[in-house]
């Protein structure tokens, strides 16, 4: 029995080793691809989040500008009304 296994082992040694090496290469490739893909997804999420934050900041800045303009116009209007009242 042992001699039969020895003969099979020696006869198919190169095929067995080739299969093991091919399996290791495939597993390594899948691991590298998985790590690269997760890193890429993380970067895409970060860029998307950063873009959304930029949009929100721009909207807030526009709202502040609008509020400042409105408050200035209200202040001018009130001053004109006070001036009209004081003139009378």
C-alpha cells in the first residue's frame, strides 16, 4: 500500500505542486483584489461625503448672504421710516 502511494506521489508530484501553487496564487489574487476594492470603495464614499459637505457649506453660505442682505434692507427701511417720523 505504501509503495503504491509512493509511486503515485512521485508520478504526480509536479501536478500536485502545480495545483497547490495555482490555488495559492488564486487565493492571493482574491485577497489583493478584495483589499484594493474595499480601499477604493472607502475612497469613493469619502469623496461623495466630502462633495455633499461642500454643497451644504455652499448652501449655508448663500443663506447667510441672503439673511445679511435682508437684514440690511430691513434696517434701511426702518431707518427711513424713523427719519420720516422724526421729520413730521
